[in-house]
């Protein structure tokens, strides 16, 4: 067994933990700034399509698309502020 094969499970576990932490940070930011968008973010993260989300929340797909654009703007601002604070 090579060193790379030995370290791979640890690297995957670390990546999974970091992804979960980033997801929670972004979700918290949305909950604070636009709570109505947080469930949309969770559904997207779970792999649901815009069409599926639209059906689940009983809104047109164009509305979901607008919500996602707004969400992206909020999250980009959040990430930019975090980067500046370091």
C-alpha cells in the first residue's frame, strides 16, 4: 500500500468536514440576512433542481431563479467580508 493510498481516507474525511463547515457558515449567513432563502440553499446543496424546488415551494421557476441570484449576491458579500477580515 502506497503512502498516497494510506492518506486518502484522511484527506477525504478532512474535505468532508471542511465542506460541512463551509455549508453551515454560509447557511448561517443566509439565515441572518435572508431567512427565506436558507431552505432554497439547503435544497440546492442536496442536489435538487430549480424545477423541483419551484414545485416544492409552489412558485414559478423564474422566481426560484431570482431567489438563487439574490442568494449568490448575499453569499459572495459574506465570503468577501470574511476574506478581508483575515
